[in-house]
C-alpha cells in the first residue's frame, strides 16, 4: 500500500500530473516500484536534488519529453527473444495467416525494433512477407529512431544468433545483416513492409483489422486498470480469429477481455480472439 505522506511519492504524483497536463503523456497508471526506480535514476542523471526539480523542466523546458520518456521506459530487447514463442508463430500461426490475402501485424511497444526484424525474417523465410504489413509502434521516440535505422551493437549478435536457431530459423542468420565498425546493420529489404509510428497505449486509439498483435514485455510495467485499457484496445483492434502475443510474464487471465480469447500457447502466451467485437 502506497504511503500517501511519502514525500518522494508526492513529488512523483506532482511530476506525473505536470507531464500529463502539459504534454499529454500519461504515466500515472504505471506500476509504482519500477517507475520510482527509473525516476530516481533520471534525477541523478539530470543532476537534480529532488524529483520535483524535474517539474520546471517539464513545464518550461524545450525538448525535455524525449529524454523523460526515454528515462522512464525500459527498452531492453533482443531478436527472437524467447525463441519458443517464435517457433510457435512459425509452426502454428503462420499457416493460419497464409489464408489471408493481406496480413496486418501490430508490434506495440517495439522498443529498438529487434522483435520487428525477427518477425520480418520469419515471414520472409515462410514466404509470406510480401503480403504482410507491420505497424511497429512505441511511445519512445529515441527507441523508434534506433529501430528505424536497424543498427545494433555487435555484442548482441551472439545472443540474437542463438535465439534465431532455437526458434527454428531456416537460413544462415548472418545473411540478414552486415557488419561495419563493430555495428550490425540489418538488411534493408527487411524494412520494406514496416512502418514505425509513435503511439501511446495509455491514451491513443485502436489500429483496425489486425491479424496479429505482439505486445511483449510492456504490460508488465502497467497497473491493472491500464492493462485492462490496453487489452480492450487489442480486443478492439484484432479481427475475429486474430492472435495476441504477450510477454511470458504477462497474462489476460482475470481481465475483462479474457472471455474474448482462447489460449493457443500457455507457455508462449499466445491467445486467439474467438468473440467478435461488440457491435461488429
Ligand atoms: C521492455 S520493452 C519491450 C520490447 C519488446 N516488445 C520485447 O519484448 O523485446 C518495453 C517498451 O514498451 C514501451 N512503452 C512503455 N509505455 C508505453 C506506452 N504507453 N505506449 C507504447 N509503448 C510503451 C517502452 O518505450 C519500451 O520500448
């Protein structure tokens, strides 16, 4: 239970109100423990004595929101993260997606794009990429710029390569990038059917008629009411029989949208929408 007299929490409440009223970003429903840790770190990075010293920057500063959003968000990612999830997508979901002439995929909370390139590779190998359109969204502009560039540190390559083979990748992973000055640059043709867009799950609207939504390791940072909002957004955005992939620590269990879905992969956290939208 949050202590209402805790000064740091009062400062955080005031800061989050200022952020929402001045810039429209709503972090008030993020889980407090993680948010507090991130704001403490941001205060130190910005060389401020108190978290409330960030409020004048939010009210009067120029271009401060990009750093603030970046400071608040956790953007850790890797390619083919949890390889067994991508294996299931390849083996169980793609055959179903192949029945559609056009396939819309939404990767919500795409961070620096690793998941997006993983899917592009998978769809290419399964010969469905030409009819896929991927909408890759995030709240964090800095991450989106990195995602669009598709340039990563060479240090991540070993993990990414191992994940790719564990996910039943069919080709040679190094065919999908080239290396220059210790940086890995993803092949341009993987970006062909991808659009990167700013979208805030806490306040923005649906994407219509998606065949699949990936939103992995994002809900974990949200309070239960915000998770409810986002799950409803996904329910409204998916076509009937569309799929939802969540992070391995996330679930639709006990949510209001639970009854709209059936579980396809319990461990993989992949669900299929079985009920049409109300009014659809
Ligand atoms: C840990 S990363 C997940 C990356 C990737 N999906 C994965 O599982 O590897 C969480 C991402 O969620 C994004 N995020 C946080 N709040 C968001 C919001 N309200 N709307 C959209 N994205 C958000 C963060 O900016 C961050 O990039």
